C-alpha cells in the first residue's frame, strides 16, 4: 500500500474560523508525552471539539488535526489512571483503542521521579486489563539499562518480579535497550544523576534478551523488541510494531473504515510510518503530543530538554487549550 498522507478536511475552529487540517484514522497519543497521565482532560476536550492543534517539533510548522474521523487511538503511558473514567466516552463514540503501558522498576535509581510507586502502577495495570481486556494492554519494560549495583542478573530479577504480578493481565512484553550516548541531553542528565547509568554491551543485550525470552515464554507471553538495529537473541523474540496493524485487525475487525484503510493483510503491504527510525515497525499514525510536556521527568527520556522546560510548560497548561505546544 502506497501511503500518500492523510486526507485533508475543513475544520471549524474556535479562534481561527474554518481551516484545513489532516484527518488521521489512527492517532498516537503519544510518543512525546504521557497524555493519559497528565493530559486526559485536554484529550477529551479536543475529542469533543473534533480537532487538535499540533506543531511540528522539527520545523515549527503549525497544523490542525481533525479527530472527527479517527477510528483508533494508541495510548502510550506509565500511568493511565486519570484516563480510566473516560474510556466509556471513547466506547460511546465507537473509537477503538489500546495501551502501550510502560511498567519499569527503577525506583532505587531514581530514574522516574514523577511516576507513582510501583505497587500502584501494577494495581493500575491489572485494573485496566480487567476493564478493557488483556489483549489491549501491552506491557513495555522500556528502556533497559544498567547502573551501579544494577547488573544484568538483577535487572532480570526486577522484570521477573513485575511479570509474576501482571503476566495474566497481558499477552505481550515489549523490550527496548536504552540509547544514551546518541542523545547529549540524556547523557548529561544521567551523568548528573551520578548512578553510573549506561547502555548494555552487545553481549549483555544477548544475555538479557535470552533470560527475558525464557521468562516471557514461561508466563505464556509473546516478547518483542522495539526499534532495535540488532537482533539480540535470534529465535523466540519478535520485532514489535507499537502501532500495530495486526493488533488493530484483531481488536476492531468490524470497523469498516479502519479495515478499508488497512486492507486485507494477506494481499497488501501495510503503510509503514516513514517518520520513525528505519528499525521501527509501526504503521502510519498521527502523533498529537508535544515535547517538554511530561512531568514524569524520567532521566533517560529524549522527549524532555530540561526540568525547567517541563515546569514552564506545566505552568502554562490548560485543558481547554487547543494544543499542548504553547507556540500554537
């Protein structure tokens, strides 16, 4: 399938009158921020208005995005609890959704200062799966990194402790290895933390992947890597599609518009998202998030430039805004 871009439609906005915007069938919410945790009310307000404002983080170009024809939303989150009371509204609107739920354990290292305690996150994971079904909640342990006192064996133990508590509430574990050295802001932030955080070597990647593969299979879970350039453990570990056409097929087969867009899986190549790194397996979607808008403050995150930027963004945030980016 040759994807030439989302259709454009007229959008009646509150401040700018009638404008032209893109109309995605699949929305990513979001790789750049945790919308369920911090911007659930904003998302619902935009959904009711039928559109969202978005600014390209690389060229600064502003764009309107129509949500009127959206058929599926993929939520990325470390804490979806604020969104849980609103899922019924998405159901009423006939919008399909599933969650990429990152559930890590770096409490001892202080790498995720803004997330709730692990016990609360596990409880939320289980409640979410019980509410919407385990096929719609994908467990991510992402990123995998090492630190002083946190070697491969201990990291395996941490993943295993979580897995023992959530494996009945999901069908898949997605793992990704930390990219530290290629992001100066991440590298500097972790050095300032002073916990000796580092990337895994190729040998450590293979050792860890094999251990996690065995654990996942013991739990009855599929396991896949996310956007990895190397195959850390051939056999038994897949390459993930976080925006996943196969899962969309399975979850929402009766959505005619979505199925028409995806096309028959046996005869057509699904449209890959060319805006992601080449190792990424995701199909096309429209991401509506903005950088520097996630107060989790994860020390390894490439989507934040500084704590000050996060504080400034949070101070200006209002759920009634059309965009998370205040340059709009």
